[in-house]
């Protein structure tokens, strides 16, 4: 875990955080641990939801357009010929 902290949070000072936690009791530390776990789960679910939306958008973008089958709409080859 320390490698990830140094990579993504180089300003994170583990010694200072440990020093700050010395004054807390077991109940407070347990509450902080549970809260951190809940936050991590929420972030994981948000990332999964955003990834799902991104995959749906990619699927929509990759679908062939219905405009290309319309008779008066120029296709990619027609556009290339027009600009040559």
C-alpha cells in the first residue's frame, strides 16, 4: 500500500498521520476505520457505474449510423471524393 501512496500521494506523511492517531481511543479508531471502508466501497461503486456508462457510450458510438443508409446523405467515400 505504501508504494501506491508514494505514487499517487507523494505528499502523504505516514509518520505524521500515525502521530495524530495516537490520541484516539478504540471506539474512535473503529469508527474511522468503518467510515474509511464505507467511503472506499462508495468510490468503487461510483467507478463501476461510470465504467458501465462509458462502455454503453462506446457501444453507441461504435454502432453504424442509420444516416448512412439514407439515399441523399453522402457517405464517407462521397465526402472523400468531394474534398479531392
